[in-house]
């Protein structure tokens, strides 16, 4: 006896043992389910693509004006409360900033129309690699492996209170 | 066993056209300036692809979940008919109660947070965010929390339908387009306002409003926090992700757990990394939401109130 079980939009077929006569039907049923599943996934992917296209077309992200020092302080204060900042370097493109807080470097960088922050040892930050006008900061963090900031080429020379950076 | 083991209808499948239309409508109305909604192309792509992947991942564990429900149901304590109105009222309340604890566990214990965190990784709050669903929820095993309902005597099909209804309900509350519902709705039900708070990373709002459909569970168990106009929600997680890579969205916390386990020096530490609160560390050098909330509370009561710690620079 075949018994239909419908779950998650798919029709499953279960068969009692010893009914070999329905094996053919079972195989064609399985193929039909597989084909239906593949078609459903393709249609879903098309719809996903359509919505992505619509979002790209209508352009309704948050405004991202260039950061100024007050905005950097405000944003870093949210993520690093009660952390005094010694000095701030704004990225030349206004899309991020680096701040020094004792022996810590606090980074703020743009992701899409939002911002992400991370901290790292200051001693590592000053060794950031410069590639094509951007400094690359590597974090030991799978959730944010690295960030790049368009800082002035000689930004490390401007560290207050340090003569040998 | 006379009751059907699998649902004849799947509310989620039936609701898919509504999901699509609602997202398109929210985007277009926002474009026309009629409602508040912010969409960023890559963020939306990540949300939708997470939803797509979640469906595939669900297939891999769906059979196990289904088999477990049916097996448990063989030993059910009471015969609960699917045709009785009281039975649907009972499953509505019990499923929602179960969802509350599932959701609370998924936020307050790191192993299950690893499976759920992806849903919170967007810094946006719109209907597409609702589809940013887990890829690892089945593997994390939280579905077992619903098995007692089968043991009680609710047919697995009935439970599956009610879980679907809950998921469909929770779609529409992922929006900034609706500011507040009527007072009685806000008092009883989970609403866009309540759920915005749940998705916020402001310390004041962390670990709150776990409700599925009824907000009464949060009010009963002390996890309800109202949305305040003077403190707009900042969405995302405490340490937001550095890019839109969907594999990072899906697995970053699992990688974090694995990395931490490699450094564990005792079983106690390993247990803490696995089942402690997210942010737990042996030396307390990291911050759990409890610590973040306490720091925030201290800042509020400190005299004089210093709202900009960067001012010293």
C-alpha cells in the first residue's frame, strides 16, 4: 500500500515492504520529485536575482557622507565605551578612521552603507602594509579578517608623544 | 497511529508568494518615500541567499527531525484530535511557549547562538532580513525542544503546521515601515517595534524580546524591553561582520568556537567556550551581554554623566 506524505511542499512516497510491483512507480516518483525540486530551486534563485536587481536599481541605502572627527568619536564611543582616544586619523576618502587609545588601535571601516569596528595592538597597527594607497590591517578574527583604510602615506609620523614609530 | 504524521499543508510554502510581494512592496514604497525602509544591495543579497541556503540545509536534517517526531509520537500520552478547536488553541500556546525557550537558549548559550547568530548579522532591519535564516540549526539540535509536544499527543503534522504559522507570522514583523500597532496588539503580540528591539545591539536592548507570536512570555519571564523613541535601534551584532560573505555569515561563530576549543586548557574551559554565554572567556577578558549591559548601566548612573568618552582626546 502506498501512502502519500506531503511535507514542506514536496510529495514523498512511502511503500510497505514486499511490494516490488510498485518499485518502478517509486523510481519515477523519486525522479519527478527531484525534477520538481530542481525547478523550484531555479525559480527561487531567479526571484532572488530579481529582488537583488530591484534593490540595486532603486538605490535606497543609508546615506554615507564622509566621516568627520565628531562622527568617528560618536561611533567609536558606541563600540568602545569609556575608552579615551589619544589621536584620530581620518581616511582620505572619508570611509573610515583609525584611533589610538593607549596601546590599542581602534579601527572604523565602511561595509556597504554601514560601519564595522575592530581593535588591535597598536604595535601591529603601525606595521600595516601599504598597497596602492591603502593600508591593510590584518585581524586575527574570522568574522572580520582584515580592513583597509586610505590613510595619508606618512600617518605614522604624526603620532603624538612618540618619536620612534 | 491514526493521525497524520506529516502536514497536508505547509504554511511556509503557501506564504512564499506573500513574502516576495511584501519585500517588493516594501522596497518600492521606500523608494517612493511612503515608508521607512533601507535596503543595501549586498546586504540584501546576503539575506536572500542565506534564506535560499537554509532551505537546502533544512532538507539534510529534515528527515531526522521528522523521523524523531514520528517515533516519539508512537509513545504519546494522550489522543489529541487535529479536528478539535481546543487542540489548535493548545498547540498555538504550547508551540509559542516552546519557541520562546528555544529562542532564549539560542541567544544565551554559545553553541546554539552559533546556529542562530546569522539571523542577526545584518545591520539593516527589513523584510529581507527575515529570510536570513540558519544553515546549521538542524545540526545544532534545537528541534528536540519540540519533541515533548509529540510525546504529549499532538500529531507531528499539527506541530509542523503550527511551527510554520509561527515562522510566517514572524516574517512581517521584520520591518521599520510599521512604527507602532494599537496598544492592545503591542501588549499581547510580538510586533515590529518589539522585534526591532530584539535585533538591536544597543546594550539596553541586548538579550530581550525572544517572543515568537505572543510577547506575553517575555513579560512573564522578565525579558521584555520596550522600544524607546529616544534610543533608536542600532541593528546587527556586538562585533559586526567585516564583509558580506555568506559562508562567513553562516559559520563565523562555529569557527570562533573551534578556535577557542583549541586553546582550552581544561574541560571546564572547553565547556565554557561551548555552552557559556556568548562572549564568555576563562579570564573574563571578553564581554558577555550581561557585562555590556552592566557597563552601560554604570555609565547611566555615573556622576557626572559623560556621554562621549572620546571627549578626553
